[in-house]
C-alpha cells in the first residue's frame, strides 16, 4: 500500500489542461465529496463548505474570474472550498448537539469543552475567525489532492482567482460563505505538456530533519 501511494503521488501533477470530453463519474465525484467531509478540521467544527460546479456554462463564466487560466475552462468540475462566515455561539452549540446525538454522550460531559469554545470564539475578531477558517480549507485541499491521486483523478489546486468575484457570481454571501480555494478536477488532456515533465522536488535529506 505504501509503495502504491508513493507511486500515485509521483503520478499526480498540477494539471494545466484537461480533456473536455472526459467527465468525472457520479461515483468518483461521490468519493471526493465523502473525502471532503471526512477531512480533519480544528476542534472538529467543520467551518467549511465545498461548492461543486458542474454546469459547463458556469465553469466557462468562472474563467475570467480566475485570471483566464485554461485549466478552469477545461475541467470536468470546479470545487470551490469556502468558509462559513458566521462561526458563533449557535454554530458551536449545533456542533455539540450533533456530538451528543451521534455518540449518545451526556451533555454535562461535553459542557466544559463546549463552554471553552464558545468563550474562545466570542473573543476572536472576524478577521481571526476568517484566518482560522481558511487554514481548514488548506487541510482539506491537501487531503483532496491525495485522494485524487489515489483515484487517478487529475487535479489542479488554485489560489489564483478573485474571491470577491466568485462570491458575488455564485451568491455565496446569501449562503453565509466566502471562497478561499479552488480545485479544478477532471482528466488530463493528451497534449498537456506538463504531464510528461519530471517532478521538481528538493532532495529528501534537505526537507526532513530527524531528531533522535
């Protein structure tokens, strides 16, 4: 299994051109949705949403909002990783309601941690909450890229887009969301020259420090 995972990570690359005639099956898309939902987040709060864009017209409309990057326009699907804009007391209480229901844990066992989080987040500014939430989307992006590699789904992680334009176009403010990252997914085009390029990485000895 270990060798297989390394082989798949060697196989993946930031795809710059997708085959427009190849689309992700519902089964593959379902795997990505489940992987998104199973990704670890701070405190387990999941202050995130993933918006799946599949309509070809909508995808094309996103291209100019993404600095005209070709991989956006040729992708099978565009996954937009967003943060919740209102992580407040009610949000935290809803999380502990779910813990109580799912694990059948008495609320008095949970109350001290619940109160700690409520107090902690009540003291955070909106900017601090936004930064904290954005960090969760990067955790999710990393996990999705690994899952894509294992499932041989080509992908390109994208920071190069205009979040405010995405938010307005996709009506995110009405949903209490703000976009942070974009992941274009699909299958590589045969003429994407980047697929044949050697992966550029520093030597492992330069990247890993071992303390015995």
